[in-house]
C-alpha cells in the first residue's frame, strides 16, 4: 500500500511544498493575476475564496483523499497549487489535478518541472501503476499540455458535471501508465534541458 504523506519536492525551477493556510494571502495574489478565477471552464479559487479552498484541500488530505501542494517559484514565492487527488493507496494510483498557476508561471519550465517531480514521486517512490489527469473538454490549453508530456486520452465523461456557470462539462480523462513512465521521463528531461519544445 502506497503512503501519500506530505513531502517537499525540490527542483531547479522551484519546488512543491505541503499546502498551508500560511500560503493563503500569497496564493490569493497569484490567483488574481490575470483574473484566472474568472475563466469559466476552470475551477481556480478567487482571492476571496482562497482560504476556504485551502481548508477544503487540507480536510480532504485528513480523509486520505488528497495530498495538496503549494507551488513555489525559484525565489520561494507561492505561484500556484497542485494536488494528488482521487488517491487509491491500495492499487496504487492517483490523479494529478486541481492545478493552477499564476499567469506569469504558465507555460514555463516551472510547470514542466512540477509535473516531472510529481510523476517521479508517484512512479518511483509510491509505486503507482498509473497517474491520471482530468480536464474540461473546453480547456484546450490544458489538454495540449497533458498530451505534450505524454498523457494518453482514456475517454471522455460526457455531461460529467457542471461548470461554475452552469454549463455542462465533458471531462477528458488522461493517464500515464508505469510502463510509459521511462519514455515520459526522458521527454520531460529533454523539455527541461531545452532540447525539445
């Protein structure tokens, strides 16, 4: 059985640290950058709901359902959040989700590095057989990013749930299998080295 416990994952471009209420103010500022919380096809907390969102993630961590992280840039500034969710410690497998980055951190090496750190932890340390990603069919940037790192589309859950504005969401479900991890790791390392864009 895998043990999903709070841990710090460190890289050259930044780090992932256990989510804390102490990060609330800085994360609120990060979410306000570019009004990210107003994107209707994502679930990014607003500055006003940030502390409530952090409390929700920490409560779900206590129940063994989530392992949330604060994303820190190279200067140690909080610029986003990401989470191991839908944890199945017995199989083991998990989803990397509930992820968002401040506008300035999007499409940067930090995002690529965070995925590399999380996937390495899941496959190399926790022994996961698969890691899943989920996103709205309307979130084309997220879908491209998942596919770019090697995620394969498992299927689409049609009319799966409602977006915050009431529009029905089709959820695209992707995964990376443990057998695919060596190739994905090589691809991510090449991306971080600037060999592949």
